[in-house]
């Protein structure tokens, strides 16, 4: 805009100078008065001087305008570069936004899968807890049943030992005594079988004449040193390993 204005002013001044010169020449031809001609020449020279000064000012203005013009061109180039950079950033932002949307979708799907898996695990955990509680109840019942079976076996062992001693003391045992002895022995075997089942033992063994714990251990385990295992398994019946007696029913552990 400034350059266009300066160009218009310069053209105008040139036209004015040309017009003034032509007018003076015409006037000299029609008016030969020398004084008037001299005056006109002076006015012309003054006018030319003024025009020259204006021309210098126009040149100065043009030079002044050149600096901001170049700065404007530089700024325009920088603006274009910034616009190009901004366009690239917009493209990158759009790509990142799309990628973010994709990742968000994947994360949402994975979160849904994890929630479903967690819910399934919660169901399994609840089932395991119920099963554990049921097993704990069974274990408690089994422990209670084991204590009852051991107590019953201990009482029957005492009764059986007393009946055996009484039979030895009597010259002969009557039928009722023999029947009672048989009943107690059967009950004792049943009670010890229940203890063996509840403790996961091998089974039961009826002590024979001449038996001792080392001999019984050697028979069942091929190792007489394991007599203490049999003793511990039957600690509720006898407090001394040497106090076992024939016809006594023992637990044989694994």
C-alpha cells in the first residue's frame, strides 16, 4: 500500500514539472516581456527546487518504507511457516486423537473382560469358601466323632480286659459271660474300625499271645523300629507300650 502511494506521488510531481515547463515556454512566446519572463523563470526554479525537495522526501519515504516492507515479507514467510507447522501439528493431533480413541476402546474392552473374569473368580471363591466351610463342618464332626469313637473304644477295652481277667479267675465261664465277652469284643472291633477310618489308618489288629509292639511293627512295616508309630496311634488306649495284652484291638497307622 505505501509503495503504491509513493509511486502515485512521484508520477504526479513529474507531470506537474512537465506541465509547468510547457506553460512557461508558451507564455514566453506570446508575452515577450522580459521582466515577466524573468519572474516566471524564478517561480519555475523555485517550483523545481520544491519539487526536487519533495522528490528527495519521496525517496527517503521509499527507503523508510523498504525496511518495514522487508520485515513484513519476513513476517509473512514466518507466518506461512507457522501455518504449515500448525497444519502438521493438527495432523499429528488428529492421529494421536484417533490412536487414543482406539486405545480407549481396547482398554474399555479389556476392563470389561477383567470385570467378567473377576466376577467369575468371585463366584469360584464363594464356592470354595462354601466348600471349605462344609469341609470344616465335616472335619469338626469327624473330630467329634473320632473323640467319641476313641472314648468308646477306650471304655470297651477296659471292659474287655476286665472280662478277660474275670474269665481267667473263674474255673469256667457260663454262657452269659461268654456272650458278654463276645459282644464287647465285637463292639470294640467296631469302635476301633471307626477310629481307623476317621484317622486314615491301615486298619486294626487283634493282639495275639507273645505279641509286642516291635513284633507287630516288623510284621506290618518290615521295620520293628516303627513300634512307636503304633503306640502313638493307640495312646488313648494304653499309656505304656509294655501293657498291651492278648485279644486287645490296636489301630495300625499308615
